[in-house]
């Protein structure tokens, strides 16, 4: 009988070299990382200022999630971003919309970022993205395997392409094309072990709360097909 997954076991997989940098690993709390979940949410990396938030290290934030925040905490629902009411800033309501559509509790869905180091923009990592992704991947791989994830929702192409490569997700199984002038696509690919990777439009840019730009129905179809 396999051991029960816990957030502490996942936290032990954080590379020592990243524990002292400004950033974070967990965007949801202990409950989300301790039970099977159909969905795993992955952004690119924590935003903000690594200078102004230098004391908000990966180790500091991880300890906070493990020992201080509620078990069903969600950064998308419960955090105040840029001094706005919790869950209301920019991409937060868009992610929450998707989870409501899927009838999933934000506090029970494991959420993280491909890279744990903070930067204002991905470009600020100055070509270190692949190196950091390789460092962080063992934790994500363990989450996907141990929590029996069926669908990984990736925010944007850079995250999606990396995860597809790691999981061998090459077979396109579904897509959603926005019904507007730009016609951006969210595309789903399956792997040999039936984990589906959704390369979604980035919710910091695409408003998922609008029908024309909402990939949620496609994600719902995927989850239903994999049950």
C-alpha cells in the first residue's frame, strides 16, 4: 500500500538552491496537496518584485503555507494582490471562474508555478527559465503521479510546451478557439499514461470569464472523458 501524499513530502522536494530566493511554490494549501485531484494548475512563476519582496523567500512562504494558513487556502481566492480585495485582481477571478465551472473548490485543487523564483516578467529571468524548470520539475512530477492528476492546465505556451515535453503529451485531443477577431487557441494533448496537458491562453491576458474567450467548457469535456 502506497504512502498517503502530504504537502510536507512535496515540500521536501524543493531544491535547496531555491529555498533562499524570493518566490513561492504552493498556490493552494495542505488539503489540495494531500488527496487525489483531477486537476493541477501551473502558471509560469510568481510575479512581483524580487527586490521589494526579498524577504518573501521560497522557504518563508512554504513554512507559512505548511504551518499558518488554513488547510483549504487558495492564493487565487484568499490572497489580496496589489492591495485589492482577495480574489478580485486580474487573473484571480478568471481562474476562480474556471474552477466554479468545473465545480471544484479552489482550496482542494493543487496549484503552483512551473518556476518557483519570483520575477516581474518571465524575461527578467534572463535565459534561466529552462534551468529553473528542470530544477523544479521533480516536485511537479511527484504531484502529478501521487495525486493522480488527470489534467494539467498550463497558463501559456512556454509552460505548456515544457510540461508536454516532460510528459510526452503529443496527441492533440481537443481545442478551443476564441470566437473573436484574434482567434487564440487553447489546445489539449494527451500522453501515453492518459494525463492531458492543456496549453491554455494565459488568464492574465485572456478573460476567461467571457464566453468568447473561456476554455473552461473544453477542460470540463476533458475531465468528463477521463473519468
